[in-house]
């Protein structure tokens, strides 16, 4: 059974840090480009960060560049999102996404909420 399970979300003060994890099961993570998306209340889901299947290349939304870092450990079937310097506008539900590098297989996790507030 294919699963992506996010964890690590929660309540944090502005300027704080959180590390999100996305644990994959039921498929070979190294065949997938992995991304983190987020969806704030009343807004559309947006791409936050992407990492290639080998981890050799990453890309970020301008709004998080320099503050967030995406990484992966294919041996542990896990993808991470380190979030530093959090702002209130980072408040959202964060979702993990897997896209096969050759085929149209695409999977989503259930999301983990992040709230940045004092």
C-alpha cells in the first residue's frame, strides 16, 4: 500500500524553526521527485520546495528561499523540510508529494498543520 505520512508540524512562534518529515512506504522513493506544498486557509495549494530523485538539485518558492531547506534520505525513505525564520504567513497545512521521474504516478500525503503565531 502506497503511503506518504507527514509529521513534525505544530505551533511555533515567529522566528522559530520546525522540521517536517515525510515517510514513504509502498514504493521506491529513489524513483520519485519529491516536493512540499502548502495550503493556507482560503488560498490555493502552492509549491514550496522540490528535490530531484537523487537529491542533486533543489528548487524553492521565492517566499521561502533562504529560510527553508528540502532534503531526502532515500535509504530511510524519508524527505525533510527544515523551516527556519518562520513567519505568520507560513501558516498552512503542509503536504508531501511524490512524482515518478518517468511515469505519471503521483502521490500525496494527508498533510501536517503548521501555525506560526505568538
